C-alpha cells in the first residue's frame, strides 16, 4: 500500500460499531451481589460477524471475505454511602480478532489478535447531597471510559480499530475494524453538573492512546438545557496536543484548534416526531472549517408495523477534521453508509450527504430497515471524487435477551473508479456487500 493510501486510511478509519447499539438496547450485565447499598455485576458481551465485499478500496483486485469478533468481559461496582452519594467503577477486558482476507479497505489483514483493557474507570455521584443541582447533580469520574458529546457528531468515542494493514502494523489496535471492539479513551477526567434536566453541563480532559487518532489530547465543555420538547446545547473543544509521529496533515492541526458547536434534539412538542441538528466550526491555523446537519423524522404509530421515516442533510467542508465522530443511535449515525462510511468514503469531510431511512417493526422482536445515501464531493481538485449512492437493507432480530442476529445487504454505486479519480477497484459498477453479525449480551 502506498504512503498516500496509508494516510487516507488513517483519516477515514471511523468504524461502525454494532456493539454500541447492543449496549444501549440490551441487558449486558448479570448480578453477582446486591443489597440495599452495594451492587456488583458481571459484564459480558460477545459479537461475531461474517463479511463479504465484491469490490475492494485499497488498490487490490478482487473482493474480500473476512470474519471479525470480540468478547468483552469484566466487573462493575456501585456502592452507596447514604447521604454522601455513591462511588462506582468498571473494569472490562476485550479480546478481539480478524480472520480471512481482512476488510475491504485494507486496514486489517486477517491476522490480528489482541487482549487489552477497554474501560477501567471510577467515579463518585452526589445523590441528593446538593439539592440545588438535582439528584446526582455532581458526577466526577476518571480513567479509561467512553466519552460522547451531544449526538456524537464531533466526539462519540475513541472507536477506530485498525489492524496490521496500515504502515506495517504501526497502527494495529487489535482488528475487529467494523464491529469496533474498543471505544474507551485512555485517560479522562470528567465533571458533570446538574443532572439530566434543566440546565446542566460538563467540563473534561481527554487523552487518546489510539495511534489512528494521533494520540490526541484535548479539553472540552458542554452547556445544555433539557425540557419536554428536547435539548439545546453548546459544545466547546480545545485541542492540546497530538503525536506528530502518527498524525496526518489534518490531525497535526488539532494542537491549538478550537471547535464550537450549537446543537439540539427532541420532538419539539410533536408526538411521534424526532428532530435534531448541529452546526459546528473549527478554528485552526489553516483556516476555519464548518460542518452541519439537520434531521427530521416521524413514526406513524397508528399504521401497521409503526413505520418510521427520517430525512437528513449533512455537509462537511473541504478540510473538516471528522475528529472522533462515530456510530451511536443507529445505522447512518455517524458512519454514513455501510460501504461508503466504512471502506470507500467519503468519511465526513469534503462532502454533502442526503440520507433517507425507513424502518418498520413487523414483530416486537424484529426491526427491518432500508437506508439510502446520496454523496456529493464538494471539492474535486486534487482529491478523490467520491460521488455515489448507496442502499442498505437490514434486519435486527432479537431472538431472546441473550441473542441478537443482524443480517445486512449493501448496494454501493460510485460515479468513479480508481482509473478516473475514484477508489473502487475493478470499475465503477455496483458493489454487492453483505454481512451477518451475531451478538450475545448478558
């Protein structure tokens, strides 16, 4: 792989993580001990996936067939001390691997195997110690933990999980690129004030040990107001340092960069509706960059299968740094397209994306969905032309509370291929992509 391809892969490596959806939607802990003040739980989550792409995006011919998996296991403790609040902590190990050809973007080779800590953090919550701040109005934590600001548009987690396919393995984090086995930032100190309603906010220090993110160090703060119609909020991020040994040109500008954003999410008082937006700008040495999105949707609850229809428009300026954006509340956020968002690009920079999503629930345990994306490259001079379209069809089947099966089929059609300004190998015909992921949470 050429050096320019390596740098491009580093920047674009923002993998989809089906595991985060499972963490949000499924029980993944089993009780080991409990009394009125003490709770000790065991954590376990296993995810395994089978993947096939008829086309590659790393300069190699043919397609790729590969497998990914991880097991996450550990303990969580919560100890209450009456009026003095409670202390809590979690320690989870993750064992991960990739087998077969490696993924279609070439960041894994199929030979990755690693066991490392992901989360390892502790904290204190105030309970009702400070009534003016509300219940749990002070929450102080530190250690290895997942940090998400707002909707994850700028910071969702430290999720890129590269393998040995980039720069002779210099950026290897253990593989499991698509299912993104690891999410926690290496070092954090977080103070949250005000609970979850009314005025609330946070200040934090975050340090990544992910070489794909150039070991970025930053400070951040949020200020939010939450009421029944939704939440509006402000985010501020200041870049402190990066490791130049691993940084690409955009990442090198993170040191000293300031990021500001205005965001909102909720139903605006309309039953069954959902809206969100964010407008963000980066103030850096090379000049300002901007990104924004607006989204609206509606669930037709009175119709059979309760169809939910969503439209979103997003735009990222030419040299926008996608930072730590990642998957959080469902397919398409913020990995936009299973092929484009994971392997081909665009990768939340120099592009505008129109997105339509439809999902239905034919059974309580089954969700079926369709995702459409239209990509337009903003500046084509000296850069890849990643114009194209993608259609993804998927189903989520919760067989029981400890088994979830998710098949997905993707059809991706770029306007260009590697011979005339794009990066799909073997022509610009439609790529047929397929996968099945199986998750076992406890």
